């Protein structure tokens, strides 16, 4: 059910067919068991790097790493993954699971160029299908928005105002002030001064 060495060659078509089939059978979230299975598969499919171990007989083992590469097939796959998550996010029974998926979303790949391309595409879909649904964010949603803001900073992507919605949640601002973590590449003294201002 996961990516393999032929995924790019077939432009991620098999993965797309798997997801489309399960989404149809899950009946837009009505079949809870199939929907939970689909959410677990989506959580794996939205990763950026994958590892496999293969045996070549008795004497050797190969460790293989797969990275995602931008192509039309990947764009279709990622679009359907995020649109399904957005559709299910409207249903209260799946919201916590999807929040967990978003909190665990961590774009990492040794291929930095492809990483940035895929993340930018993902962010466009996440914003369209999930973040635009968030009007008045709760504490967990604020953590998610803040995490994506940090990812954008790390990957040097121009920030989007949709990520600033966490400012509206006073409880989260108190948490963020008290549990301040330091951003990479920024002088910690300047950050300390900013923290004092918040207090």
C-alpha cells in the first residue's frame, strides 16, 4: 500500500487508485472502519521520504530510500489526499485524528529542491481544504497553524496570513509566551527581548 521504487515511474498512479477506491468504499466517512484505515494510509502517503529494507538472498540486505519527485501524478495524488482530509475535517468524529495527522506532518527529505516544491504544493492544498475552514481556532488548531508557520520559515517560504489566525486565541498566546522555543538562524537575545514584550 505504500510507495516503492516504481511509484515515480508510474507517476504515483497505483497510490492514487488505492486512495480513490478506499474513499469511494468509505462513502465519504460514513463507513467508520474504512475511513480510519484510509486516514492511516493518508498519514503515510503525505510523508516525503520512505525507507525499505530488501533482502538479496541469504548474504545481503539493501536499505533503500525513496524521495517524492514532483510530477502531474504526484500533484493529483496530493490534491486528493488533502481534499479528503478537508472533507473529513468537517465531520467532528474525525477532527481529532486529522489534527494529529497535521501535528505530525513534518516535511523532510534529503532532496531539498523537491522537498520545497512538494511542500509548497501541499501548503496550497492544506490552506484551501483545511485552514480556510478554521474561523476561530481552538488551542490545538493554533498549535497546527504555528507549526506550519515554523515550517514555512524553515523552508524560506513567504508566510501566509492564514497562519496568523492563532493570534486570535489568547490561551495559545499565553502558552506560546511561556513555552517560547528559539528559531534557528535568529539571535536568541532578540527573541528574549520579544518575549519580555509579550510578558
